[in-house]
């Protein structure tokens, strides 16, 4: 199934090929002046030292666009303006409507994609950075899975390292049962802080902790048992947060740092064999090409510390090798905050030198900015602590419940609770995803829960309102139409928006810039609002009524599917 843009592109590409040597990109885009405009004649003419308007005229002459366009005009220095015909829109809309995947086929050659996301740290509260990773990662997983790819969800839990010495000693001090209790109710910060405080104040405790790290690394059975308990309790708590958020992560997706422990020695040995290891200050390091500090000295990845311990980077080298060589990943997406940009660049570079990352795998750092409070500073609780995600979700739901009750007092209590959950969680996710992800964004309850503007509640409400048209009219969506005639200007505009969905999803799957999808959905809802103001639906008759109902249905389906890719559920009623 070809999209409108693909069809126009193909026809114009053929025409350019007939007109200029070697052909040219038509440079097609949506336009203010017409439905689409193709600017390719300018660059093509410059290259061939010809007059751009003449090139454009020849392209128009050669292009077979009769079945797609109403008018094709040349404007300005040689832009080609295209207005799509009602007939073409009607046919394409009918095709999209008849397709249960809204014109987006599943991938013919599915890729194996590893998504490394969420990745909180054991015995530490998840912070808002982990929330962003979880939300963006979940949207990535949903989008790629929907497109038919084979997605491996890798929750790179911080479950190994020196802090476990003090954490285990603290666990022993307060007793296993108490520790389990504290962790399972989610008092991770309290537990961590108590351990840290003792470590900082008490030398004997410090010494015990150090010995404990050695025992842990040495594989001491009893120590491992305590460690496992800390990990299991934390995982259980993280799962409750994931369940509340409605993300796809399960307890099978924990591939924590410790998962790679057995691979660390072999990684070091391979790097040694490849002559990539250097000694620096007694540590074994790799100097990836092209990374220097402020003084121009090469920057190392510490592979093995002078005491024999491994680091965060070593684990990431082992992980990338495992993902390419064992999982055969075609693509690896690391959904991690912007501050780790250089870390990943260095890992990718070293992995390339080692031959563990080749041109057949696309490795990318899906970076994101910080979450700020309305005061413009890093978001913290009133007491100045990092915010507990579970509390954040609770607050979103209770605020949403109030907003929903005000909007629709007639909803039953059970319905309201269900809707409040979807709206509250949707609001948090949408606020995150609708911002350019590498930028910081301001966490603002008022804005994200508003029923006006570019928000989840607005889109969820737009969707429910369309569904209510069918309920009120006691009609179902027309099926089996061979065309969905559009006559009015507002219908025409809505049709173009609907038909743009496949191209938007393709761009988002490639760039993982989810704000492009939210922007699109918001534009679609706005086009629908204009249409609904100007074109009566239930009050119209015959073919017009059928076609308008079909437009309503298609809009609702696109909104619902688009939001679902973002991890947001659109209820039928709210
Ligand atoms: N646990 C780390 C943190 O909290 C994030 C891990 C990201 N993934 C990775 N492969 N390094 O900062």
C-alpha cells in the first residue's frame, strides 16, 4: 500500500529523471500555498546551469499526475505547487479505512532491535531521569513492535559494584526481615542513605564493607545470597512502578550489569589480543580514537582498575559485544540521559575498533534532557529530595480524577477512576514525549493536565468525543466503502492529515523523536475540530453522512493508534 506522499514522490521522481541528467530529488513537502510543494527544480537547475522555472515547467509536463492532482502550478522561482484531487483523496482514504493497520504494513524484513532503557539502580529510588528513560523507551518498544520488529527489552539495572559492600553490611545490621520490608514498600532511599551515613561516619563499618565487596566479587555464597535478596526486593518494587505506569517492561526484562559479569574477563582478554589495551596509572584502559580532555590528552575508558575491579564502561563493552554477536542486533537504542553522551560515543568507538560493532548494526544514544520544576531548576520534592516516581504517579491520578469529575460529573465512580488513571498517566507520558527529547522540559501539572492545548487529556477527549458521535447517533462506522468523498475545504484538510500518518510513523521509528508524533496527533485533532464545526455529521444525509462518519471513525482510529504507540490509552468515554 503506497501512501499519498510516496505516490506523488514516485511520479515526480520519474519526471525529474526524464528532464534532468541523472534525475533529481523532487524535495516534496506539505505546503501552506497548496497541499504539497516540490522544490527540487531549484537545485536541479543550479546543477545543470539551467533556468529553474523552465526545469519546473518541463517536470510538470512530464509528470503523470492526472489521477492524483486537481491542479499543478509553478510559482516563484520554480516551486511546483500540487493540489490533490478529491477523487484521489477519497480512494486513498477508503484504502486506509479498510486496512486494520491504517495503511502501515508490518516490516517485510523485521529487525532485531535491543532497547536499553529504564535501568534504575538497586536499592536506590528511581529518579525522574529513569522516568524519562522508561517512558521514551516504552514508546520506542511499542512503535517498533507494532511495526513488526523483534524487540529485546534490556533493562540495564545497576545491580553490581562497590556500593553493595555497604548495602549488604547495612542489611545485616538491621536484619534480613527488616531490610526486605523496607525495600519492598519502596523505601529505597531511606535504606541507601542509612548505609551511606554509616559508611561515611564509621571506620569499622567501612572496613567491613570493603571486605564484603571482595567476598561478593569472589563469589562467596552467603554474600551472594544477601546480594540476590537486595536485587530481588528492588526488582519487585520497580515492577510495581512499571505496572502503575502501564509500560511493557516485565520481570523477564532485567538484564542488569551483573548479567555480563562472566563476560568481563573475556572482554579484557580480547582487547588485549587486539592490542587495544594500554596501562594508565596502573589501570588497564582503552583509548578510543578521537577523544581528548581539555588539555588535549587522550581520554580513557577504564577497563580494569588497578585493584582488578571492572567498571561501568567494561560492562557496556561486554553488553555491546553480547548484543551484536549473540543477539545479532541490527539496531541498539540506548535510552539514557544526555550527560552520558560522551560515555556512549567512547563505547561505540572502542567497540568499532574491536570489531564488535560493525556497519551492519546501528548503535544510537537516544539522549534526553533533564526534568525541571516550574522554578526552572532540576525537579525535586518540596523537601529537596529526589521525587519518588510512585508518588508522582499517584499525584497525577488524583489530580486527573478531580479534572475528570469537573469535566464530566455524570461518569460513574468506577468509570471515573478508570479514566482518571488513563488521563493521569497519559498526561505524564505525553508531557515528556511532546518535548524535543534532548531538551530539558518543565514538569508543570497544570499544563499537562489541561484539556486545552497540546496535551494527552485534550487528545483523549477529542477521541472520546468522536466515539460519542457514534453512540449518540446509534450508528456504527461505515464499512466496505470504495471511496470516501470529500467536498468541503475542512474535509479536504482533514483527509490530508489522516493520510500523513504512515509517513509520520516511519520518521518516528527512524529518529525516535516522539514529539513529531505528538505534534502530528495534535494537528490531526485540530483539523478534526475545524471539520466538526463546519461539517454537520449526524444531521447530514445519504452519501455525505456516510463519508463524514467514515472520516470521524478514521480520525478516532488514528488518534487511538498514535496514542497507543506512545503508551497512552484513549478511553471511549470520558
Ligand atoms: N543505571 C544507569 C544510571 O542510572 C543507567 C544505565 C544505562 N544503560 C547502559 N547500558 N549504560 O545512570
